[in-house]
């Protein structure tokens, strides 16, 4: 699988580390894992880390289809729940922005895309400045 998922229950945050070649199916399976985890709540924030992604295999139609499937899965998520996407590279940032444009009208999340770790963590109300520092502190 191209996504590692960790739930930090004390922080009420799910960390999704995408790596390698990522497909819409990988993203959907990761969201399902987060939402079906008993440590996850309707307001659990999410941080998608795309810093280790080599390739994203999704066009506009596949992304639209992904968002429709995610909308069905996330029916129990509280509207306004924060979701940050950390996408430092041009490829991942472009793909994340396309996803954001589609998802912001269909999903309950307050999604934002960031090129810097600090901004992504601040969006999720986390005090750390880097993802490694967050992972150490939240463990």
C-alpha cells in the first residue's frame, strides 16, 4: 500500500504518509482506514503528507470519482473538520490543488494545501513547526 496511516488519539489527528506511486484507490483505502478506526472521531483532523510521493496516477475524472466515493465514506464527519495536505513538490502540489478544488464543495472537511510543514500543522492547530517534531511529540 502506498499510504501509511497513524492515529494520534491524544491529538485527535490522523497522519497519512503517502509514498511512492499513489492511485485514487490508495487514497480511498486510507480514508476508509482512518474513518473505520475506533480511535477516530467525527471531528478527527487529518494530515496528508505527500513529501515522499514519486508519482500520482490520477487525472481529473479519476479525482472527481475519488471525491464522490470519499463523500459517501465521510458522511459521519463533522462539517468543518480540518484537513491539511502537505505537498512540497510541484507534482504533488498541483495534484493536491486539483483535488482541493473538487473536494471543497463535496466533502465536509475544511481542506487546505500547503507547501510548508509549519502551515499545514498550524491549520490543524498543532504547535510543532515540522512534521518530524509533531510525530515525536504526539507519540
